[in-house]
C-alpha cells in the first residue's frame, strides 16, 4: 500500500507571492513588513522571496509597501550583527546561539545573516562563539518526527506548521538536509513506501524516540508459529494510521481534535492467537479503547 503527497504547485507565481505579502500587511494593519513578521504569518517563507526577487527590499517594492525605516543590508553590518548576537547570548546566558534562538530574539533573521555571511557557523565564528554542535540527527529521526506531526495534525504537515513550532526540529534542519520542505516530504514518502524487508524495526524503535505513539507490546521475538515479528515498525505503523485517517477505529478519537489522545497500533487477531503483523491485521486504536480491549 503506497501513499502520495497532496497536490503541489511547484511554480509559485509572482502574483501569488505578492498577494500573500500584501494580505499579511493588511491583516497586521501595517504599510510595511519585516521578514520576521512575514515568516510568522505568511503562507510561504522569506527565503522564497529572496530567491525570487533578490532581496526583501525588492519584495516590498514589488508589493507596493513602504521601505522607509528598514535597516535592510545598510545597517546589517558585521559590527551590528556581532553586537546583536552577543546581546542575545548575554540575555539567554548561553554559551552559543542557535538559529532558532536568534529568530526569536534577534533584530534581523537567521536567513538574512546566512545569506550575507555564507552560513550560520560563519556568523558564530565572527562573533567568537562556539559553533553549533552537530546533534547527529539522522534521517530516521527526522522521519519519525514527520510521522508524529502527521499523526497529531491528522493531515500532511506544512511549512506553516513547522514555523509555528509544532516540530522539535526547525524548518532549517529539514531544508538543509533535504534541500527544501517538499523534498523532505518526498524523502519521507519514499522511505515509508520502501519495502519493509530492509528495515530492522526493533533496532529502529530502540534507537529513535518514537515513543509518543507506543506499540501494544514491546516483544519482538519471532517464534515457530509466526512469519512476522510482533513489533510494528515505523513504515507499517504509519501506513496503518494513514489508512485509518489517524483516528481510533472504535471511538473515532484523534490527536488532531484532542491533543491528549494517544494512538496505538493493535493486532485485530491477537498475536497470542496466531495473528500476524500485517497491514490487514492491524488497526489504529486510542489508548483507552486499546486497554479496554485488552481487559476483555
């Protein structure tokens, strides 16, 4: 059972981009916008505009918005950036500053500084701060988080969801790894649709934090009575929940409407009675229905 992403229009027109900036300005009742303001409220991301129009100043001009009062690149000097970075470091009492922290407290935006100085680590170097440590985030870590987001939202996650802080990883983390959010989703789809034969489900679940949606059991042994492991791997788990619309098959409960809901994957024919870990023998249940079923 394969699944596909929602329809997507790759070639966003200039009119769509301009209309969205103008709409955000109207909603905020302003005659101009900063990139940080747009990133918080817009459909797209400021980096899209930088690539399309060359600069945020050009974007505002194209949208007929006021450009006075903006620092743009004129005040975004090395000295001003270092001063801003160190002020945030002192405010947070931190050893170094992440992109996410800077986007929350900084005068500019991390994408502006990366565009000007080449990379975020270059910004840290010139500020004499330690470089951000590589947290060794694997592709599987990112896929596990996408699965969690997809489940709690009950739909395909968007860049707007990520910018709102629903993900434990930033949008930059995904785009740097896969080259863009759409590419990230395509990579996730390819991973989910890949044959389960190449996936060691037990090792994956033990080495990745996917515990928000636990399995019904922790045993993963294979005995003489079964052709499949009792454990449900990430790929199969997502396919089951996606088929069941990320809702409990008994009561219809969903994390999308009630964040306290916890979804489990349950064997319809119990493992103890010879049931196999196959798509057709699995169903999505909320924790209440699953535990209630177990008590019968």
